[in-house]
């Protein structure tokens, strides 16, 4: 909305700065952070008043971990609302509205509402069970189908969204991917990313800290994808209009930093599924729209590790009756091995940064 101030350049020269995506991206990050820091104490206090406290699993369910996390029992959840509000407001203020931005926000808010429903069911029932897994997958798929349908039907995105690009290759593998492939692929990226971040959200600051790194990387990738000169130089897909997604990603960084302020150990609030499903969804959507969905496997390496650890744990137990890890997701394995929670988080953040740098490196290696 405020991007239109650039049209008043003739009346006040500095207004021309609003034409630049980088400038508005920085403003989006700063705005989201300020909104989050200001609203944080108010929202935390309200969540406490409503007794929206995290329902922790019992010792029967998780054994030794229940003792390690016993001090968290009175911490309020649904803090993801803070991220939803700050990122959405900041994006609407600073990004030029186009199909890419609106679809990203649609996915973000829709999955945030799904997560809110899940969290509300948990706190109202006072247990760790919310929306049934199949129902959650159904609604995630419905959001994904709706988002991709809009992209396919819109003249600005209809052709470009059907391209499939693979890291290290200079040209698209598919220039007009068939719908029977495109829909399942998009849903895989969207649902996989959403659930992977949800699995990562298990200890203070872990999920949001890693998401900040991923958002920074995709802010750069979005800018490159939407710039004809840079995309041509890097031999990556040029997608007109996706540069505005770097403003969205900037808002994610700012909103994530504000939430981390209150979520750092010992956490004053948990994001809950309200935040994790929304963050995973928008990250997956942005990665898909800038033709870097497969690069997300590298950039979001921590999320992949967490999801794969759960899959391997389940497969191992069902086939052999043995567990590969002391507990999955894998961050709990290290906790049970004796690592302090803060050490697990810091080391995973370091790995996330390394994965992000490697992911950026794939842009040049073609």
C-alpha cells in the first residue's frame, strides 16, 4: 500500500526510494519486528488470562523428556498469532499487491487459521490432541489446491507457474508441466514444508530461528528471480513480479525476530501450530513460486532432518521393533543424550545457516 508513495516523487524526491524492492523489504522487516515487539507483551498477557497454556505430553507418552520439559507447563501457546499479525500487516503495507504476494498471504493466513483451530482444540480439551491428522492433511491440501488454481488461472502467473526448474541446470526441465504432475508436486512441497516446521517446533527458539535463516535466503532468491538482469546472469528462471516476494520474506524475518525475542529460552510463549503450519506453508509456497522448490531441501536442511528422523524412527520400529533414535524428532534425541536445550538450538541454528549458504551457492553452480 505504501509502495504507491513512489508516485508522489515529483512532490518529494525521496519518495522515489519506495520504488526499490530492497528498500521496502528492509522497511517490511523493520515494521514487522516493531509490531511484534509492541504487541508481544499484550498478546502474552491475554493468552495467560485465557489460560491458553501448552498441553505437554505425559511421562507415560514421552518418558524422561516429560521431566526435562516440566517447567514449560504454564507457558502459553498460540503465540504464532503474533507472527501472523505482524507479517500480514507489514506485507500489506510495503509489498505491491500482485498474484504472487496475495497467494503467499492466502496460504500463510489459511494455514495459520488451521493451526489456530488445532491449538484451540488442544487447550480447550487440556490434552495434546487437536485436529485429527487426516483432517489436517485434507485442509492443507484444500488450501494448496486453491492456491495453485489461482496461480494457473491468473494471466500474470499461468504460464510461469508450470515451469519446473532443478538446481545446477541452466534451463527448465519442464516448460509446461502437466496438471497431473503439478498439483501433487505443489501439495508435496506445501504440506511437506508445513509439517516439517511443525515437527521442528519442539524446543524454545528452534523452529523460528531456523525459519529466519530460510526466509533470508528466499528473500535473496525472490529478488533474483524477479530481476531480469540477475536471473539472466545466474541462469535461473525469470518470473516477473516475484521480486515482491522478497518483501514478504523480509516481513517474515522481522516477524520471526520479534517472536524469537519472546520465544528464546526460557520461552515466554510458544508459537503452537498457529505459527508452525503458517510459516511452513508460506516458505513452501514462496519456494515453489520462485522456481526453487527442490533447493528448499538444502536451504531447509534442518526441517528435512527433523522430518526424516520421524519417518525413519517409525519405519524402524514397525519393521524391526527397534528405535534408531532415543526419541524423534531428532532434537529430542540430543536432549535425551544430555545436551542442554540451548546447545541443541544453537547448534541447529549454525547448521541452518550453513545449509542456507549452500543453498545460495546452488544459484551460481550451473
